[in-house]
C-alpha cells in the first residue's frame, strides 16, 4: 500500500540518491567530453555556459526507473509513464551524446519519428488497458470520441508536451522547476482521483525528488544541464501521466509555461515568414526575449516558477471543482 509516508520517503530517497551520485556523474561527463554546445545566434550571455556538462536528465531517468521498481511502484497504471521516460530518454541521451561529441545531434525528423513511435505505443497501451474511447472533459464528464481518435489525440499530446518542455529548457533551473510544480499537481490529482492511483502518485513523487536533486546542481550558474535526455523524456512522461489520470485536458493549464514557450516559437516563425523577416519577439522562445530586454536569468526563472505554481494550483482546483460538480 502506498500512503503519504511512502510518497514522502520515495521523494526524499530519490533526492538523496541524485545528490549523492551527481558529483561523480558530472566528473564522468566532463572526462568523456559531454559538454553543452552553445548556439552562436543565442544570447551572448550564454557563451560562458559553453562546455558545461549536459545529459543530466539521464541520471534522473535511471534513478526514477530503478526506485520505481525497488519500491514496488510499477503496475498497469505506471508501466506507460515509466516506459515513456525510458523510451524518449534514450532518444534524448543519444542526441545529447552526438551533439556533444560530433557537434551535430539527431535530426528533427528523426526525433519526431522516434517520438511518434513511443507516443503511439504508449497511447495504444493506455487506450487498451483502460478501455478508453473518450476524454474526460472538466464539468462535462466523459465525451466519447472513439478508440482511434483517442489514440491520435493521446499521441499528439505526448509529442507536444515532450517538445514543449524541451523548448522551455533554455535557462538554468527553468525546465526543472516548472516540471516539479506540474508533477506535484498530478501527484495530488492521482491521490484524489476516482479511482485512487497510489502508484502513479509514487512515480510522480520519485520524479519530483529526482528533479529536486538535479536542481541542486542546475540552479544558476549551472554545474550541469538537463539536456534532451531529460527535457524530452520528462515532457513525454508528464503527458502520459495526465493521460493515465484521465486529466489530459487540464495539462495545458498546469503546464502553461510550456504552452507559452511553444506558442512564442510558433508565433515568431509564422510572423517572420508572413512578413518577410519581421519579428514580434527579440528572440524566441520567449525567455530569451526577456533576457534581451535586460532581465536577469534568475529573475526570469523565478517569475516563471511563480507562474507555474499558480497554474498548478489552478489546475488542481479546476480538477476538484469538476469532480464536485459532477457529483
């Protein structure tokens, strides 16, 4: 049985393991030359980050997966989140490695193909295991769309969340902090859900603890960077968690930072092409716009964290109000 004590113990254990292992992991990455390549077209203030060890997300993934097994956190409700974490994490780790060693990572097309494979497999498993043919709409209940459309919708959500977190991962501590608040929200939702999902809550607790351990070394100035191994995998896992808790439509609110960051890129590119070279933002994603406006990196990160906390609170409140209204 997974109760509040087990959740806290799991969170603290994941934090402790990451904090203990991270210094040696950073030294290993430095030794083999897995360092961050900074884009020349990015903000000039980021040039000092050149060579900072990356692929920090891989340690988060390993710790979460091992502890989920050891602490009996795996069952039919958590197979797909953990599988997404491992499957997309493998893609991200390969991209981090190739980018660091050869200066050229996996192509966008290849990434999308791999993400699509993992997303479709996860969507099919979730649909079949829970026998879903609809989406739970807040204040309206279950809306039937059919198994096929559900799989398409679920796969799209996984890919979108994965890339949304990846786009957000551009400042020290930004993606990690916002992910923590999102997973805290879904931990609460899993605990209060109908039916109760204790092992989903445990996996969320492990992820929260592991990211907290990572943030100990990732806050500005970062000693290690999450990399695609973390951002792509944790974004996909967040979406799968939203799907298995049947609260996928609350994800755009809980993950509002990821939505804003992604939207800023889409708007910038579309406007640039439409106007023949004009820009709305000084640079996208939008956190770079604020950097070029003169905001300190720490200020941007903390303000985005504040927005993520508020969004998480609103998302959980929305969830609880919906349950109350439907009963």
